[in-house]
């Protein structure tokens, strides 16, 4: 009788624990289901947000593409407007030039005598400038070129048109360059060569008596052998000396002729031969050395006039007249 109540109690405990486990499992399943639903909701929300972002990015890209198309269209319109403005500006300039030409034509028609007189003066100025340039280039006539340029300046000063002011300034500069040249190189060379020839007869014909003391072998063999340097051979025979002086005078004349022709090569060759006759006709001395140095300086002198600006005024005059 004492054991019968214990059996239902144990059975009830097992039944309660089973129910507890069932409840725990049910709670776990419910929690898992709730978590899965929450995760699905979050995932769907993320996908919807990503879709919305993609749509916004797509719309922004379309808007940017539209803005770029509008920008290109605006650039094309600006370029077209710039080309139109350039064309209009050129047309306005052309109209201004045509108006100036019409005005000039009207002025010429109003005063034909003044225009003809000015053209005649300009022809005379051009002729004088060309003559001055040719006289200097062909004949080396520096004074003639200066006179021609002075006459051209006088004629140009008589033209009151301010359009020729630059030409007057160019002519003034070219005349200043001509005046800065000094004397004609040909005249200077001819005068100095003539003075050189006139000073030659004053050279000593005998060698200097001062001589260094002879060496011992010279004193020992002086009565047997007379040693003379061959380089000091001077023409002492009257016939040889006369022939040498005639040849020297001929070379000096050839040098003067080369100066007149402005033949620098022939001039220097003639002076080189003159130097050779100096060594043959006069013995070594300080005076001869001075004459040779003077001759060397003469050889280096130019015979032609060098003026880089020559003809610049004439060129400017022709260009300005052709432009008008």
C-alpha cells in the first residue's frame, strides 16, 4: 500500500520535463523563425535601397549626359557666333578701307594738280636716291652720293603730306651713316701711297757702321775668307740699281692704278712686290724697317666703302609708293 503513490509522481515529472523541452524547442523555433523573417526584411530593404541608388545614379548620369550635350551645343553656338563676329569685323574693316579709298579718290579729284606735283617730286626723289646708291656702289664716289642724298632730302622736305614722315626719318638716318664714313678710302690710300713713294729716296743707301765685335774665328780667318750673308744682297751696281728703281716705280704705279679701280687684290699684290724691291734696293736699317711697317699698314687698308644701310630709303620709298 505504501509504494502505489510514487509511480504517478515520477510519471508526472517525466511528463513535465518533456513538456518543458517541447516548450524550449518551440521557443527556439519561434526565435529562429522570427530571426529569419527579420533577416529577410533587412535583406529586402537593402535590395530596395540598392535599386533606389542605382535608379538615382542612372538618372544622374542621364542628367550629366544631357548637360554635356547642352554644353557642346553652347560651345558650337559660341564658335559660330565668334566666326560671325569675325566676319562682320572684317567686313567693317573692309568698309573702312573702301571709305578711305573713296575719300582719297575724292581728294585727288578735288586737287589733281597737287597730287601730280607730289608724284613728280617723289619721282625725282627716287631718281636721286638711285643715282646716289649707284655712284657709291659702282664708282665709290662718296661725295657724289652725299650730294645726291642732300638734293633728295630737300625735295622730300617740300612734300607736306604727313604720310612721308617715316621716309624723311629714314633718309636722315642714311645721310648720317654716309657722313660718318669720313673720307673716301680710295683717296686716303692714294695719298698715303704717294707720300710713301716720296719718302723712299731719303732711305740710307749704306749699311750702319755699328757692328758687333767679330768672333775669334772671324778674326783668325779674316785675311783668308770674307764671309757675307746672302740675305743682305743689295743692288749696288748703278745699272742694277737703276733697273730696280724703275721696277719699284712701276709697282708703285700699278698700286695707284689698282686704287683707282678699287681692286684690293691687285693693290695688295703690287705692294707685296714693292716690299721685295725695298729689300733689294736698300740695306737693313731702322729707316727701312719703318718704311716696311708703313707699307704693311697700307696693304691692310680697305678701298671700298662698306655701308649696310645703303639703299634702305630707296627700298622704303618704292614699297610705300606701291602700297598707295
